[in-house]
C-alpha cells in the first residue's frame, strides 16, 4: 500500500488497468509526470511484482508495461474509483 500511495504510482496503475502501454504512451497518459520519475516508479512497481516489463525486438527496441495478475485483482476497485471520479468531475 505504501508504494501505491507514492506520488504518481496510483496514476500509473490506473492507466495500466485498462491495457498495457509503451513508455511513451504512459508518459502522455499521465500528464505532469517527468520521464525520469515515470522510469523510477515503473522500476519500483516492477520490483514489487506489480508491473511486468516486456522488451519488444526492433530498431530501436520498445518497452511495454502491463499489470501483473497480482494487481489485476484490483481492477474491480479501480473501476469503482473511475466511476466515482467521473461523477465527481460531473461527466
């Protein structure tokens, strides 16, 4: 829970809850988050077994990130939070 509570970690998990993202997509999906901090949070989430990093062969190689099965169990709670956030914002 401490890791999820760190700045930007929740936003990253929120973004990855819908589908895997490449690094650049995550950077665009979470505005205001620097690439350096995004990289740090992704490494922390990966070290805790919450995010899976996949390197795709190519020139240049691309890296995608996805939630692990461990965190996918949180999807129902994340969906409820999404509904609440939309209601809060008047959508």
